[in-house]
C-alpha cells in the first residue's frame, strides 16, 4: 500500500471528519510496513475495504419532554465490519455525537473486538441527546423513541449494542424493554443488562478492571509492581470507577480524579469503598461535576477549571473522552516523571501526545487494547445468553483477566522494537488487523 496516497484519499473522501481521519491515520501509519511485507492484503484490497464502514444508519429521534414540548435528536448506528462476528459496540448519548465521532469509534471497535479473540465485529451508535439535567421520564421516552427506530437494524446475531458515555444500566433497561415490547423476544440483543434479566456479573466493572489488568502486564514486562505507585485518573464515570476499584484492590495510591469542572486532589488516596462509591453516586446524578467530592471528604481539594495531568504521578489513566490528553499535557506528564500511561477512553490522546510519550520511551497503552475488557465482558455476556446460563463472579473475572493478558502478549509480539521498547500502538493495530483481514480474505469480495 502507498501510505501517503491512502491517507490523502481518506482525507479527500471525509473532509468534515477529523476524528475519523485521526483514528484511521494512527492505524495506517503503524500497519503500513506489515501490510507491505504481506502482498496478499493489497491483492484483496483489505485496507481500502476496512476503511469504509459496511453501513451507516442515521435517523431522527422525536420525543416529548416533561413540558409537553417535542424534541428532535439524531440517532446513529455505524455497522463497521462484520467479518469476525455480529456488529458489536456501545451506544453513546452525548452532545458531541455526530457521524464523525460514531465512525471513528466504530473503526476503533473493529480492531479492539478482534483483539479480544471473541467472535465480534465492530459497530458503534448513539445520539446527540444530552442526558444532563433530564428527568427519568424524559430519559425513558427518549430511549423508547431511539430503540423504536434502531430495532429495525439490530438483533442477537446481527448487531448487539451496549452502553458507553451517557448510557448505563438504566438506559440499557429502557431500551431493552422497548425492544422486547416491539419484537416480543427476550434475547441477547443488548449487553450491559441487569443481572436479573440476562446481564453478566463484572460487566459494570469490566472496562476499568481490564485496563488495570493490562497495566499489570506492562508493569510485569518492566519487572515493576503496582504496589504503592502513585496514580491519577481523568473522569469519574463508569470506566474511572472500575479503574479506581481495581487500583485500590492492588495497592496503588490513586491521588486524583477529574471532571469537566476541574480536578480533585486527595493525597490520602481515593481508595476507600466510601470514596469510590461516592464517585459512582456523583456519576449517577448526571450533573457532570466532580467538585462535590471535596465538600464530602476533607482530605480532598478541588482545583476548578484545571486538567488533572499536571499532578505528578507514576501512572496516568485517561478515562474520560477522545482527545482529552494533548501534546502539552503529555509534555507535563513526562516532565513530572510519569512511567505508565494508559488510554482507557477511546482515542483519549491526541497524535501529538502519543508521539511525546513514545519519544520519551514512556510505556503507553492505546485504548483499543487497554479498554477492551468492557466489550470482552460483553462478549462473555453474549456467550452466557446463548447458553442460557450464568457464570459466577470468579469465572467471569478469570476469563476477563485471561483475555487482557492475551491482548498484552499479542501487543508484545507485534510491537517490540529493536531497542527493546514496546510500541503498544503498533502491536495492537497489527494484531487487531490480522484477524479481520484473514476473515475478509476467506469470505470473498464483499
Ligand atoms: O467502547 C467500548 O468498547 C464500549 N463502549 C463497550 C462496547 C460493548 O459492546 O460492550
């Protein structure tokens, strides 16, 4: 493949989609040599085909708010690639949702799902609906309206959505109820379901747990240990919560978390069940602010309007949203001696930030590897639904851990450089690409 030409083509074809171009470029730049060493990929135009989503569904969602006024939102589902299994990926309800963000997330998801080794293709969906400040009734009516349209395109063997930013157990419940009402089927069409009606143990914690299992792999490779390490996290949502729980369990000292309003510094450590539970409560209120944490816990200090990345640490974990950590943030982290950076949000770091970490030989894990524990556990939920049984906590956790260790090993296998430095970005992209590419070759031109 001619890297320059492929990049120029996607830039020309997707002029208003900077996020998609950013995600695609990162993959293309890291797989180009590998693709060129294996001419079959060019022969079957695998790169060109992977860059084009199989289908993009875009629809109107009309609903009635508490004042009786009609509201109109946009709904999306990008069915990116079905080569290795049904489309699988979350639904995001956030004002930033548009075709660009959905497309980049679906693209990332295809590679991520491939890395899990489970049979899941890539998809992503959502809406520009903003859950902030909405009543429960409004959220329910929105979810019902959204699913009324989406149900035409999904199914347990076709496309299995789950949660993402703004979509938690409550929203999955409302959407599942509407699917069931319209189709008269109680099937595994969504993951992240409640335990009483087909959900899996550990699914809520899985993204964060998985990211810390991946981090353990990075530490072990450096003959280092997590005990006593100083950690900081951005975000205080579901992913940050699972990450905080596992960091505390393994003896790291989490000193800072953040929200869009600023960050909390707590030198005593955010590691008691009470503090971590409170993160979750703050998230549930959906006001998107972290400040009340400092009112409740006297050891904590709130820094309004500031990003968390200026806090010196050994471990930094980005758990909020795309491009939350830029080149300047990365420089500050490096200057302050960070050793491990884990992107837990999807494409949480800008291209500049990644280059800065890699140049400084900081261990850097990309989101599609480090955050794959969430969708992997969704895959385990699908297995349990198909078998009509449920595994206990230990069984799910053990499988999750095994999957994350396997992803880490795969990144090492494809990402180790001559100097000994592990380029996890390259490793993850090549390993994720191989499985999808082989499946596409086997399945003929489509
Ligand atoms: O970004 C992600 O991997 C998710 N939001 C989870 C997707 C899933 O299907 O569990």
